[in-house]
């Protein structure tokens, strides 16, 4: 019988993980009041129609780029 070697796992966060965590914990509270103000202004109002393609490119020669956006809900 072959014995599987255990997978080495990190049990404490490394420096980059801590840095990312502290960046988010600093950023998220700054988003709360603007979001609440937005909700207060928009409550009971219809959303404006937006163009299906949102682009800052003013010329057809721009190369398209794709970005993934992750939304956090707490």
C-alpha cells in the first residue's frame, strides 16, 4: 500500500494575505455612507436607461478589454 504524503497547508495568513485583508477592511467602511446616500436618493425612482455597452473609448480603433468584477455582500 502506498501512503499518501500529506499536503502542506498554510495555517496562518502570509504577508500578502494580511495586506489584502487590511486593504479591504479599510476600504469597505468608506463605501457604506455613499451607498446609503445613493439608496436614499434612488428609493422609489426608476433607474435610467443605460447603453448596453459601457466604454470610455471614443474611437473604433480601441482594442476591447474584459474585466471581472467581484461583488461582496455582507
